[in-house]
C-alpha cells in the first residue's frame, strides 16, 4: 500500500483504486478539496439536516447511511467528516470505477472482514460507496449481507445523485438523508452559510473578491458549492 502519511496513530482513510488501496493525499491546491470541512460542525448544512448528523456523531454512530442529493452539496464531505470525527478506519470506493464484483470479493471484502493487526488501528470500519447508483445490481446485492452481518463493526455510507437507481434492499437497510436546499428555510440558511464560508476561504487564501462576484457565482451555480469554489478560484487567482 502506498503511504502519503506518516501519522500511524491516526484513523486512516484509504481509497480503492485500480491497482489496490492507497491513502488519500493530504495536500491539495484546488480550493474545493483544500477547504473540504473535516467535521460536521464545520459543514454548512440546513439545521434540519445538521441536527440529526450532530446526534449521529454524538452517539458514536448509528444505522448505515444513504446520502442523497445533487452534485457538490456536501454528501461525500459529510461521509468523510463523520468517519473522521469518530476515528473510523475508512475505505472510499467509487461506485462506477472500483465496485466491481472482483473488488467486492477482494480488497473491499478484506477491508470489511479483517481484524486490525496493530493495537493502534481503530477497530470500527467504514466503507463509503460514492456514486453508489453506478454500482451494478449484482454488486449492490453483494453488499446486502455485509449490511446486516457487520453492522457492529463496519458502517456503510452510500452517496448518490440518483436514489431511484439504488435497490430497495439497500434503501431499507440505511437511514436516508436528503441534501435538499431548495425549500425554505433550508435555502436561506444555505445561502447565508455558503456566503460566509466563501468569505472565510477568500480571507484564508488572502485574495480580494467583490460581493457582486460572490453573489453572481452563488446564484449561477447554486446549489453546487464545488462549482462555485472552482469558478471563484479561476476568477481570482
Ligand atoms: N455543505 C457543504 N459545506 C461546506 N463545504 C461544502 C459543502 N458542500 C460542498 N462543499 C465543498 O464542495 C466540495 C465538494 O463537495 P462534496 O464532494 O461533498 O460533494 P458531493 O455532494 O459529494 O457531490 P457529488 O455528488 O458530485 O459527489 C467540498 O470539498 C467542499 O469544499
Ligand atoms: Mg461525492
């Protein structure tokens, strides 16, 4: 396994890639990655969504999760923030690229079922299936047994833009949380939250940007905060 990170006592987050597992790089230049919140309190979320997530972390976890919403609204960020706060040993799998039947029988299965080798390794595991709608039906079925058998030792988080493509058995075994920012008061809360967050990021990056440009990018790319950040970075750097 390739290691970008020498802090061996910390909980690890690994990515499934074509040539096996590798650690998630810690250093980023793209703002959207560099300023990805690391905890739930740091995430900008409507209070109706933030409250259950804060509870989830305060309780040390809970049911498997299905995080639903359009691109760039914070689903993967929330999945990583939970596992980071709870210091779970985490595997991130891209549903379209790496969730093949072979991977399910190989690296992913090993990750779910293996017991930690060293005392400093966190015992609880978490597998995040990003873009879970891209997982073929047979691959989705392969997770059903794990969802039931390993709930005490491994939490599964599925993120998706297309909940209709997630099979009913997965839906039934997960707590579904919708990242819907369109209805009030969520929309106003998020607008205000994103605006403040942008100001913090611009200050941290020590760049000037007018309120007019911030408002324009927020409106134009709403609710995709990743795209807002990408567009602002291109504009001001
Ligand atoms: N709710 C949020 N609070 C704070 N930052 C956010 C939020 N949503 C998105 N971002 C920013 O946008 C980036 C992309 O967000 P994220 O990867 O969580 O999107 P996503 O919902 O998983 O999208 P996709 O469906 O495309 O995978 C984050 O790294 C972060 O910088
Ligand atoms: Mg995502």
